[in-house]
C-alpha cells in the first residue's frame, strides 16, 4: 500500500460538485505523478464502469474505480468533500471519495491490497478517522494502515475457521446451546476490486451481530479460493450477492437461497440474512444452474416489479436472438438461391439432388424453418428461467410449445413464460419435508408446473391470446401510406434510444416476430427492413462524424470511430455506446432523429427484408436495395450533422489547445475507451 497512495494523492478540500468533476480532480493528481498516461482515456474507463452500476455507498462513501490500460501502476487517490458529491447512494451524497485505478493487467498482490482497503471502508472507526484527520500526510498514512485501525481482512478462510469454533458449535460451550444458523455467500462485481470485498465484509459483520455464522467466497479480480465443500454442505442457507456470473454455482444446489445484487449486501446485509432464515424456516430450496448474468437473474431483492419484469423478458429475448439470426439468415439464403417458391419444395429427406441449386436452397430453407420453430419455446422457457432458475425451464418450454400449437405466437410465448415462472415460484414456497427436498427440482416441480401451465394455456387463456395475435397480424397487414411511415419513424426512434438496450430489443423483437413464420407478410418484411436500417445509423454516423470533424473528438473516440464503421455496417448498434456514454445529451437525441428519418424512409420506399440480421452483408436479400441504402445514408448524414453541430456549439475544454488535434473533449463528459466499447 505504501506505493499506492501518498500525500500528493490526497485532497482534503475537494471542491467538485459532480462525480465527473470529482473523478477528474483526483485523476489529475495521478497524471501529475505519472501513474496515469492519458487523462481522458482513463476518465472514459471510469465513466464506463460507473455506467454499469453507481459506485456510491451508504455512509457517505464514493468509490469510483476501474481497470484501465492508461494506468501504469495500481494507484489510489482520496478526496474529502464538505458539500458532498452524488455517487448514486440511497442515503445521499458522499463526503469520502476514493478513486481506485488498476492497470489492465494488475497483479494479484496489488489487487489483494485494494480488496483489503475495500473491507476497511465497512469499518466505522476507519471512516470516522478519515473524516477527522487534519492533513494529507495523515490521511495517506491512515489509508496505508500505518495508524492502528480496526480488524483486518480475515477472508473466507479465517471466517470458516471462526465458524468451527463459534460459541454454540460444540466448542466453547461444551455442546450446550444448539449451533448457530450457518450461511455461505458469494460476492462478485464487474470490476472485482471494491464492491466484491465490501459486500463480503458487510455480510460477515452483520452475521456476527446477529449470531449467524457467515462464510464468504469473494470472486474478485485477484481470483477466488473455493469454499471447502464441507463448509457448503454444513450451511443452512446461501446468499449470492453479485452483478456478474457466479462461478461454479451448482456447488450450492438444494439450499435456501437469496440471489441479489452486490450493493444489496453492502447496504442491507441484515435483511438478506433474515430472508435466508425465513426461506429455510419455510423449507424453500432452489436448484443451482450455471452462473447467471444480471439480466438472467430474477431481480434484486427490493427492486420494483417493473425492473424485475424487464429482466425476465430480456432473459428470454437474449436467448431467443441467436435462433432468430441463424434461422432467419438460413431462410433468407434459401430464398436468395432458390427464389420465393422454395417454401413449396418437398422435404429434402424425400428429394435431394447434390448437383441442383434448388435442393441446396430447400435444405437451407428447411433448416432455417426448424431453427425458427424454437423461437417461441426458447423465449418462454428462458423467461421462466429468469424468474425461477432451472426449474422454470420445463414448464416454460412446454408452455411455449403449446403457444405454437394453438397459434398464440409470441404473445402466447410471453404469457406462458411469465405463468411458468410464477407457478414454479409458488411451488417453491410450499413447505416441504427435508426427506423430499432432493426430488423436488427433478420430479415434483417439473411435473406439477408443466401440468398447471398446460391446463392454463390449452383451456383458460390460449384462445384469447391467439385472437389477440391474429388481430395484431391483421393490423400489420393493413398498414399502408402515412401509417406505415409513422410506424417506421417510431421503430427508428426506439432502435436508437438505448443502442442495444431494452427499448432497442423491444423494437427488434417486434420486427422479428413478424418474419418468424414460413410465409411472412409484406408488411412484416417492411418492418424488419426499417428496424435493421435504423439500427445501423448510430455507429455509422459516429464513424462519419469522427472522420469529417475529428478535432471535435479525442484520440480514444477517433479510434472507436474506426471500429464503428464495421460495427454499423454489420447492424451492431452497440458500436455507438462509447460516444453515447460520453456525451448522451448530444449523441442520443441526434441518433434518434437520424433513426426516425431512416425508418420512415425505408417504409416509404417499400424496402423489404426476410433476414433478421446481417447489415450490408444481406443487401442482396433486400427488396428495393438501392432505395434502402439511400434511407440508411440519409439517417447517417442527419445524425452526423447534428452531432457535429451540437459538439461545435459547446465551450472548448480547458487546455484543449495544448492537446493538439482531437483533444477537445468535454471535461464533464468522459469517453469510454475502445476496449470497453467493444465489450459493451
């Protein structure tokens, strides 16, 4: 720690009033010491990390942090603010701000030191000392541990040891009272530097206060040490506090489990412990599955129903999209080779001639049709999986298949997935004798849930949903003229609003639902064309803007612009994320205007598309391809022009002239580095 923070990296009178300004002020100290080589690039990486999840913690603490290629050695800067800076914590602004900078390839020893600091932040005596220290050197010494501070990081191993000798566990009491309740937990966060270890410390402290044994496995950037299987087997409950996938999650199968975000473990560990104890008392258990990403989890405890619903639906959509892409492109290739009559070809099982192009076209079309047949069951199954984990898969897939059988389509799949997840969750709440818990996930839950969902889909809600699906199809088929143009503009706005996020996915799913049949209507193919055209606009426009007026963008943005040409041409809207994250008030509205123009023109030109993906690489499969490209070009030019104009109106950044060409970055709008942009 002695090399990571010095008095020069401490500001006890931090005057920043925003989190961007606070990060900049502390990062400038790192630059002055040669710890950071590119201020704007580093701040971009900090902003990208902040966009994943706010770094404010209850108790007046802000810990912006990231791993960056612009950091030469692990560094920590500390600022103390009188007015406070809002880092998104529920209890208000932070007065203690730690900027943690780790190199992209930081070694385990330094990351371990950073994790130890993160644990110390959960200690009230440590934070109180930082609030009262009078000079920068004293603050740096406190952080380095040169002043006596409360208990050091004991980690999972020492926690496990204490669990073996805790009062009441047949050790000190001579076997008097019954052993305390035992919990094993896993904590992990996207960066794996701070929140992971703070959550662990918070859970362990809360466990000691409540007389509960808590043993935590921290899955951080420095790797992780697996909990002893015997410790897991002896546990009465499990807490997953994570924002990235839990590794080797199946080790914790068959126990009462609370699955939440990492910040919940930091801010309200006592509530999580109480939830686990309540579930254990009711006999609730969950079966583990391969580590789930945040969008696949059922939602953090305390999240609103709307947020949870979005996560459940996005879980289904994320698993469905690869089937859409594969099936749609295969069908489109079949049409391209064999013509639109290929859908009437006999089965290739009965007739296939190796030397005939029509036979190959029929083969591609029929394989694509089989892939498309999975769309609704996969959508339904993984919505249920997002709600109830692995036990939701069986009723979800069964319900989705029934939706296809009764012609309820995508609406039926959505309903079946939500019903399946709800049924499984309800079954899991029923108290079960311990002797029967082992067969619940593999026999009882699949049997009962599939029967209930099947009954509801066939007998109760199937027909009304099928009627609604039919009505929507008829409405789409009847679209023409101004109505079609307005729909194209709306879909274009949605595609460019959040660049691959939930709103974008809603528009994309709406379009693919229309073509996910053997013979889609002309209106459905027009909608698909408008959606893909609009989705190509933001990255292509940012690439054009960085080429035409490069001096308005810094070096990292100009580098991102080169990649954005390829990403935009491939229909990957996420290629514009680094620009939108850096300057949302200019980039996002400009992208939405351009997307609306492109969507409206595509519909007006009558362009059609049978493939659900591919960008310029499927232009031969597009109806009216030249006008389609005109629509894309128009939207790109509109967005690029708006971005250039809006960026040109802003005030030049202090010191921009000294940075040379491309250095005019907005000081209040850091830009993500290229690596994070592509990863996003």
